[in-house]
């Protein structure tokens, strides 16, 4: 063999050795003791070779594993694909097997381990499997642990389970190396059992559901859909699917298609709004595969909500909801207080039954009211709540709706970009500008706002000041609004806030906040700490002392992040 090629293979072996040393720097035995559903840690390795450099990593996005540069430097002539396939891969496969056989801690490697190579060659880039290894003893032990867990903790279980156990179990049940012919109905039943046992605590339930949905999504994208579709994906863009005409799904309603539909509905109903397109994509793929149920979901909804919860009609109003597209269609037959009351009760009931919070209203009405807040989307959803605000007797019902709808990382589906707004926004903004009794609602809303993806709270805060001014009653709510506004907000309230009584109240209100939070408020009012410092230097007496204390609160190193 060519000496240069021999040296290159030795360098690749050295990179493999260093990778094993790297991943071995942990107590693997202690890690797998957390749950019998874990028999190993690493299930994947990737060796990359290009331009004289060799590296071995856990994943393509692993930036921690050591990168090894060959001593040879970049070769004068690129390798050929034939050299890689016939001379390099067999040697590396044998060497990798030796490393696996001599592991100091067997728990480092999972029952199923695959090692791949990605090589830059004359013909371009080639990716090949180097070694695919299954430890039969570990596999058998894991299958027994799965069966025991399902029987004792789920089928016979009466108590909440651990999210870590759901993390592993959901992946195992969808692993075709463990279950070559997965029983879709049984798998869904297990998942539903997990959710039922953990329904007592909202955050814990969300964690279990997230683990299940992530496993289903990985299975759909990496195992099921590639059988029937050519998949093209660039960077972070949405994948494009092209149907393989020569491969047909045997049963378009039972079996794996059930899991795909279950995954789609779960994503649409429970995942953040930015994931909804993935769920819809799964439904579209199911339709392409011939699923009549998927087509029905697209037209009528998922069927998980009772018919009386998704349809309502009387002589005043007609309401219809589709949880797949997250739309509520409202047709006003008569413009009356009770018409909007019926529609609001319909929406509140939907949300209580698990309807997606990132929804939109398609409104058919002759009335076109909008809230006195600049910057809001002129959408059907906005118009519905602005119309409802015209009836004071509906304000308590609007608050009930707002509290049911508000949730961080969710947005009305007919808003985007700078007009993004969390569900409940229009009701909160309208009520907050209608009556001081709703200031507490405004503050609760602001505490849930994701100010990295929403800025309409800036526009509301401006409208709030225009409506009520700066005074002892508004300053606490104003501070909460400013805390959750973006840096782009600019308010013309400096003179009012520099009044002694207002400065004292502002200082009392920000007491206990982190300095960076106080700095944010100061920036919104004065344009920055330095500008406030200049104002304080020119002030006299008690006013100067108060403003100086405010400067100190915004500059204190003790509370910095």
C-alpha cells in the first residue's frame, strides 16, 4: 500500500483513539443507572476527512470533540472513492471493532452503534457506513426492561412517572431495531397512558408530551417518510418532499400512518406556533400517501374535540373551528351583544378543550372596529375583539377569555413580524384602555410576553400613557409594561417622571429589580443612564437625591447579570 495512504489511515486511527478517550472522560456506569431504560450513552460516531484534516465527532454539530490535523498536511492528490471503499473503510471497521471490544466501560456505547465516514475525494464528497454494531446482550436486556417498565409503571401504574423515562421509552418504542414491526395502536396507547398518569402537574405534563412529540417527529422525518419520499433540505429551510412512485403504503389508515397522524395532531395542538408547519406537513404527506382520515382532518379538524365543541349555530351567530388549521370562523347574523357573547363563550370552551392557542379568527361581520393602538395588524382576529369591546357588559367575559388565551411563545396565526402578538393581546389592550380596574390584567399579560419575538406591547404602552397619563395609579403598571417592552420604545414622559412625587414612586417601584432591568426602564424614559445622570446633576434638593438614587439603581454592580 502507498506509504502516504498508510500514514493517513494511522492518523485516522489516532483520531478514533482520541475520540474514545474524550467520550470516556465521564462516569458512564453512573449515568445509565438513572433508569433501566438506558443501557448505553453513545450510539453514533462520524469520522470526517477533508483537506488533510481528520476529526471524529458524536454528531455533525459536535463542536467539543477533539479535531486532529494530520501530520501529512494536505495531500498533493485527492483520494479516490475506490481507495476509500476498498482500502480505508475495511481497515477502519476492523480497528473500530477492536476499540469497542476493549472498552473500559461497556456503558459508553449503546446497544446499537453506527460509525460513519465522510470523505472528500476526487469525485466530490462521499458518506459511507464504516461499522454498524449491535450488542445482542444489551438489546435483550433493554427489551426486558421496556416490557417490565410498561407493565409495572404504566399498565399497572397509579403514580406520575419521570420525564427522563419517557425520553428513552418514546424513542425505544419507535426504534425498528428493537421493534421491527411496531404496533401503532399499542404505542399510542402507551403514550396516552403516560400523559394520563402525569396530568396532575402542567409543567411536568408538558415535558412528557414534548419528549413524546420529539421522538415521533424524529421517527417520521428519519425513518418513515424517507421510505416513500425523496427529501431535499438546505440549511434551516423547510424540507421538500417528492413522492416515490414505485413504493406504495400497504395500509393507508392503520399501522405506521396512525403514528404519523398522531404526531401531526400532537404537534399542531401542543407545540409552539413555529412548529405548526411541520404538523401540517405531516398531514399533507399522509394525504399524498392516500389516507382518507388525513384528508378529513384537513377539512374538518382532527376529530379529537367533540362536535358540539367545534360547531355552534343559533339565530344570532354561527361559529365553526378547525384545530388542524387553527382557525375559528365566526359569521355574525346579527350585530348584537349576545352574538359576541356566544362567540366568546365558544372560543373559551375551545381553549379549555385544548384547541391550539396560536389560532386566528376569520370574521364575517359588517362592523369594522379597531383598537386605538397604532401598529396592530388589521386582521379578522383584531376586529372581532375590537367589536366585542363596544359592549361593556362583555368586559368580564373578555377578561376570562384573555386569561385562558395568554401563553408565552404562542402568537395569533394571522400576525407576523413586528405585528406578532400573544393570544389574548387584543382583549387585554382593549380592557386596559377601557378601565383602570384591568391594570392587574395588563401586568399579568406583560409578564408572559416574549419580547424577543413581539413588540406590539410598545404600541400599547404608548397608548396607555396617552389614555391615563403619568400618576400614582399608573406608574406601577407602566413600570411592568416598560420592563417587557423592547429597546425601541421611546416615551415622551421625562418631565412628568422628574416630578418629585413621581420620581419617588418610580424609585419605590423599581426597588428589588436587577440593575439591568432598571437600566432598561431608564433608557425607555430618559434615553440612557448618562442622560439621567445629567438631569440629576442639574436638579436640586430632594429631586436631585431621588434621581441620583435612580442612577445608582441602574448602575449597581451588585445586581448585574
